[in-house]
């Protein structure tokens, strides 16, 4: 089963977590997810971009077009609403993990 299918409900939190480190373009986000997870989250553009667009529509992420080496690319950053959402989702995730560990230990 591809790893991204196991991310149901967690992808937004992962994206917010990467963007918490600072603005990034799509490829940099994909690379950060892959590298920080030791390859566990090697996600395709078709997975990342719809989620980024959804977060942008929700006001949690903002984007702008910039020129880099003569090419246009969209850079994403967290909004204040996105930072608050990250904190809340992270807290919920930590509670979930603690509950799972308690049951599975």
C-alpha cells in the first residue's frame, strides 16, 4: 500500500509542520517531507498540491509567485490561522499517539 494512503487526516498537519519552518515552494516541501521522515513520506505532487490548495482556501496557508533562476514558482507560507491550526492539530495528534501507545503497550 502506498505510504500516502496511510496519511488520511494527517497530511495537513505534516504540511503545516514543514511550513512552520518557513516559506517553501512545492518541491522543497516534498523534499522536506521525504528527508525528515527518512523516506517514509515520499509523496507525489498530485498528493501535495491539492492539499496545499485546500489549506490556502481555508486561510491557513498563503502563496505568492516568485521568480527563481528565470522560472516562476509558487511559494507557500503559514498564516496566523495556519499557525493556530498547527498547534491545535499537533496537540490532538500527541493525545492520539499517547492513547495508542497506552493501548498497544
